[in-house]
């Protein structure tokens, strides 16, 4: 037993982080799964698929856990049960002519001046009627570290890039 403790001590000195808790990113749908958010489970799976093969700078890997069937009020408890270090939530917003034009920022207030339901998003006109969004935070905090919004076609790769950037030391 003494040899094991000695070897573990040497390993801890030689390989910092050998016993450190890894990074586990859990992805949840943020809204009730009805209406426009009925596809949020697909968003969770698509984002997880995009993240699973990525690595952090230096080659470090992280675990990705897609979670469906958990209501918004139960996310924190489920994240704790699954030992999540970071929580990502996804949701959809239905675009209408009166939808505020966020211009890629949170809490934008200018009204969309476009025809129909198109929306300007970071100088890109989003066609169609749905905006996919994500938010990322540490499991022990309510403060968002990252937020993104995009159309259905380009959401997941750009979201994965932003998440990996925030996970990087």
C-alpha cells in the first residue's frame, strides 16, 4: 500500500493534472420541447456530434454528454448527477416580422426592417423562420460564458468553435 501511495505521489508530481477532474460538457435543450423547440433534441445531438472529435489546444480531450428528456428546471440537478463541468443549452426562436434584430448581440432592441421573417445577424441575412441559439456556462455558475445564434445550416460548427475556445485554458 505504501508503494502505491508513493507511486501515486510521484505520478502527481511528474504529470500535473493526472488526477485532476476532466472537462465534461453536457448539452441540454433549454426550453420545453414543444412548438419551435420540438427540434431542440436534434440540435443537442448535432452539436454533440460536432464537438465529440474536437480537442483543446495542446491535444487535451474532453467528454461530451448530450442529454435529452430533462426539463429546464432540472438541468442543474442532472448536470451535477452527471459530473458536468460545463453546461451548454440550445434552443430555437421563431422569427417573425416583429422579431428584434439582435445583430449578433444579446438584448438587441432594434426592430427588423426586413421583409417577411428574415433577420440580419452579424451582417448576414438569416432566411427562413427559425434562429438556433446556444448558451454556455460553468456548472457552478449562472453566468453565461458564451452565447451564439445562427441559422439551421451553419449553427453547429460555429457553436462548437466558440465552445472549444471557451474551454481552452
